[in-house]
């Protein structure tokens, strides 16, 4: 595994993407930064992180996806890898807020942003961006955020966690064909608020009640509605209120 450490960068995803576009680099190359000026989250949001306290990293994953229709598989592999590592570190009450926020109790402690590109030879390259709140304890104006240190009242070794995540991800990808069904089941079992009646906001800004049932094969959230029907929602179509 090649590890590139940066002090400050606009975005580790953008840096790694540019690197992979301009030269041949080994699979599972990792870029990490102490500070990101333009860290990205889902749907164009900004990932805010205190310098030096948290894990901000991007990993190149080549030749994992063979079919773009199965693109959600890599979300499954990455999010479950992180959950498995955090369980090994005894982080309590872990879950995945669809599609790929990492939660402890009702607090967000991490996020994942995966950018896929199809190369001219038909191969699919994935840039896996991971932000994980490790040792930051001040979350003023971020009431839904927390960190490993704040939850567990101790500090953690960021690089050790980075290496654990990459190793677990490599294992899960290597054995994906054997374990795909169980990995999808683990993702479903770890879904935040699954089976609990809750309020949602749709794209027309209308509130409705529903119960999360799971995730479809293409990564849409399956919600049981009050009329006993199940509807599938894309990330731009629904907001979870909790």
C-alpha cells in the first residue's frame, strides 16, 4: 500500500483523482491530509474538520466494479469495513445512516464520498473518500456531529485506524464474490433507524411518516409508507428527520 501524506490540500479525492488520471499508480494507494480546504460530502456539501484532529483520506480502488449498475456494492464494502474496524475499537452504538454516514448513537462521526469513473478500456476506477472524526472534541454549531474521542473519552491513533480501514477494505473487496450476500445483509442490519417509525421530508418539502425497510439492489432507500406500500427513494428525493 502506497501512502501519500499531505499537510494541507483542497480535497484528497481531487488530488488522488488527478494523480490517477496522469500516471499509473498502484491499487489501494492512499492520500491523507491534516487539513482539507474543500473537503466534499454528499450532494455538494462541505466536510468540516479541525486540522490535525481527524482522519481525512482517499483510497484508489481499481478493477472492483465490473458493471456500473452494481455501483452501490462499493458503498457497502466501504461502509461495512469502517463499521467492522470501529467495532474492533469498541466504539458503541454504531450504525450507517443511508447511504453512507457513519453514526454512533444519534451522532455523525464519519462520512463517505465515492466517485467512480469509467476508463476508455471499460474498467471502472473508484476514488473512495473517507472522513472520520477521531480526536476533535469541539463541535460548536454542529449539534449532530461527534467523534471517537468525545464518545469514548480518550484519544486515538489516527494512522493506526487508517491502516486498519484499508486492510479491512482490501479483505472485503478480495472476498466480495464469496461474501456479497452477507455484506449486503450486514449493511441492512446496521441501517440507522431501520424499523422505527419516523418523519421524512420529500423533494417537494412535504412531510410524511415512514419506516425504513432496507436498501434496494441499486442503493435506493426502501420505506414503508402509511398506506402499507413500500417506495424506493434516491438520495435527492428524501431527507430523514431525527
